[in-house]
């Protein structure tokens, strides 16, 4: 028995692809979630900038090559100039009439238009209630240090070179005092505007060593401007003998950036992953989750 012929795909004026069988009732936008990695060396952070180039601009330019609607992307957070990402999350909306590609093929198509230092790692359809920034339940940053007298030329753009020996026992003794809910104003830079709160919850602060490689793992519900780099810089100075674990606890209590340690360089920091609560499935177009009462976590973290 012959198979029935598939209906031909309609083509809009301007050759913009539409979904087979598209109708006004099905033209509501699709929301997509992207997981993005980038080497931040050449960029002024994630956010689109008036001066300099943000990674967001590169992603939007690639999407404009694929979709006539030229969708905007909304990131889970802003990263500072020179900071990298392995797990930046962003969302966008496109008209359902432009939905010919599967998420897997969309990844390939976007990457074909991106520079080599930016890559989309994954794409997925999400409910229209999903918001990359406001739905984020937590973030994990990792900071890399190359602790050896000689610089590793292969690591010069992804790790802070600290040539002097570090006392890991002293550094680890200072870590527990930072974990928990605290006012982290002493470790954050001034963002240039009034902040609603400088209280954050640091759920994890760990230090790993493998030969000359040191990895700081910082995870929490949100991070202030340059907070990760302020914590890492201070802990490294603990390892150099400039501060003690008790000094770090006093710094936290003072809530004054002038009393804490240095800010570590940007190029060692990586936004490792963004954590989200389990989303309710809304495949049939069910009601979306309310976003009322959500709090902004401010601009560039780390």
C-alpha cells in the first residue's frame, strides 16, 4: 500500500521557513534554552556593550543569520571583562513559524556562524514561563591557579600564575568561615549603583590541588560584583602568609572592601554551571509559573 504523501512545506515571502501545517493558533512563540561556552579573553563580558564587544552580541548576530525575527538572547548572568564560561545559560523566543530545525540541528547551525571562541553546547525547548536569569537557583564558578615558579604558556589565558609556594592547609582552614549566609560586602567591588542587598549564601567553597594546578570551587545562590575574585584573591594571600583564617572571619564581619585581600585577575575565572529547580512540564501549553516576587541579583558576578 502506498504511503500518503506528506503535505508540502509552506514558504513565506522572503523564503522564511514555517512549520508544516502552521496556523494562527499555532504561531505563539517558542522559547529555547541555550547552554553556551566561551573564552572571554577578547570580550568585555557577556553583556552587549556600548564600547567593546560582549559575547551576547556574537550569539545574537549568529541567530539573525538563521531567523528573520532576529531574536534577542537573555543570559543567566553577566560576566566581567575577560571572564570565561563553560555553562552560561540563555533563553530566546522565536516565532513558531520559524521552527523548522530540531534543537540538535540548531546547535550546529548557530555554531556555524559563531567565532571559534564562542560555542553553543546544547539547546532545548522550555516552557514560556522559563527565564534564564530569574529562574536560576544557584551558580557555580571555578577559579584556576597555576602555582609553579615558571608560567605554563598553555595556561596563561585561563589561570592566574602564582609563582610562590602556597600553604594549602592555611587556605583550607579559612574556607569554613566563608560558607553559609553572610554579608559579603568585604569581598565585592562597588558596582557603581546602590545594591538592594549584599547578603548571599555560599553553599560550597572548596579547594583542590593536582600538581601545580589549584582549583577553587565556589557555589551559591548568587554572587556580587567581583565577589568570587575577591574571595580567591584573599585566600591566595592567606596561602602566602599575609592573612590568617581568623583575619578572614574578621574581614567578613567588617563589611568593608578596604579590609579584605586583593581581587584575583579575571582570566582565571570560569562560570562553570547554572543550576535550576526542576521545571513543571508544560508540553500541552499548561499554565506558566508566576514570576512575581523574583529578585534581581545584579550585574556581573565574580
